[in-house]
């Protein structure tokens, strides 16, 4: 195998691994939210869990606004 083949294989492996990790994280978050809903359906704990999960996710500048040139965002 030449170097280019190895590099491409490693990149593909990293993408697949990242996809699996993200999918498992989302599945775990949904399961936790469902469990919280069944524990106390009227308290809005699912909305709270979703909000906390979204806040912990990495986002771009200004909460994910679109980017423009030179590393600035459209909000500023």
C-alpha cells in the first residue's frame, strides 16, 4: 500500500468513527429524555434535558450564526 491509500483509509475511518460516536450520543440523550418524561411527565424535564444538551454541544461564533470572510460572523 502506498502512503496516499493509507491516509485516505485513515480519514474514512475517522469519519465513520465520528459518525458512530455522534449517533450514540444522540441516542443516549433521547433515552435519557424519555426516561425523565416518564418519571415526571408534567415537569418539562425533557425540554430541560434537550436545552442542556444543545448548550453543551460545540457551536460557532454567536451561537452558530453564519460565517463571513476573515473569521467574522454575520452577527457582528
